[in-house]
C-alpha cells in the first residue's frame, strides 16, 4: 500500500504515545481492502480503543500484535483528541459495527467469502442467517462457535484453511481473545483477520449498539457503565492517558 495507484491509495501511518495508527477515510476502504486481499498472506486489522492503546504501549504479546497489523483503526474519541493534541492531525474514527459493515460490503461487491469464529452457538447461527440476507453476494464458507477445547484447534485451523475465506471474523469465545489470532499466525492460510468482541451478539440482535449521535459525541461509555458500574474505575486509565499526552507534548515533542 505504499505506491499510490487507482487500486492502492496511500495510507498514512502515524503514532500516538508510540502506538501506530492509520489514517483511513471511508472512501478509501474498498480499494485498501481489495489491495490487502490481492497482496495475499495472512493480515489482520485492529480496531483500537483507548484501553487497547495503553495496553499496546507495553512490550509484549499484545504490542507485537498491534505493530504487525496491516491496519490499526481508532474507535475511541479520546484517541482522536490525543492525536490532534500531539500532532495536529485528524484521524477518522469508526464505530466497530459500522466498520465491519463497510468491510463486508466491500467483500460482497467482489463476491468474496467470510468465515465466522467464536461467540455463542445461537448467536453465530443467527449471525450467519442475517449476513446471508443482508449481503446476498457474500458467501459464508464456515462457522464455529467459541468455547472449543484446545485439542479441537488443529481441526479448526484445517477447516479454515480448506475454506480459504477472504475474511476470518473472530468474536469472543476463543482463548486469549484477539491475542489468539497473533499466537496462531501462519495457521489460518491467506486472508484478513479481524477481532470484534461483541459483533455476533449485535448481528443476532442480542446486544444493541450505540446510536450514531451518541457515538459521535463519545458518550457510548454511558451505556456500558449502566450495564457494568465497575467500569467507572476506567476513569483512572483515562486520567493517566491525559497525563501521558501532556508529558509527551512537553518533553518528547509529541
């Protein structure tokens, strides 16, 4: 994606607190995704929250997972504000569900395929039905609910490789969550990998996503707080983030 051609727009990668982020505009998504598929090999996309950004600052498995991503897409308004404070640049923020819809629409236009992995059995079954109805040109070439045993992984890898999906969509229920993708790099065969924790429950209408207005104002956390009051303690990582931004602005030049 370095050389800009009609099928390969230039994507600018910047850093915020030493964590990579990509500036990807909505109109670029189809060309970028198609170019990733044509490039071949295993590639993954990270939808990065503020909590994830702070995790990715520390050396270790999750940081390596983020650093090796083909795309790192911010989903937190706090990240957008932090980047603007440090660099003056404006990033495009995406609601995870909306980004996945754009991704699936791109795949449908080219008649590509998707494999569903993780989530509860009923949710993944309903998700498959809804995807087939919403994206008739998109082929679901396999599905496997989460909660599988470690001894089943070899068979799952073989099934995914045999199906050869353009996109492996991974939900909760796999060991280690999104880190499971990085741990098993090389086991899936060519294609794009994407982790999105609650996606199948949203597709299955078991969980509601925030409205666009709420998301645009950065208030989606209120709904999450209502479901789990203990999330109020996430104010401390947020304050730590603000302190880091000021420190980097004053002493690290952004």
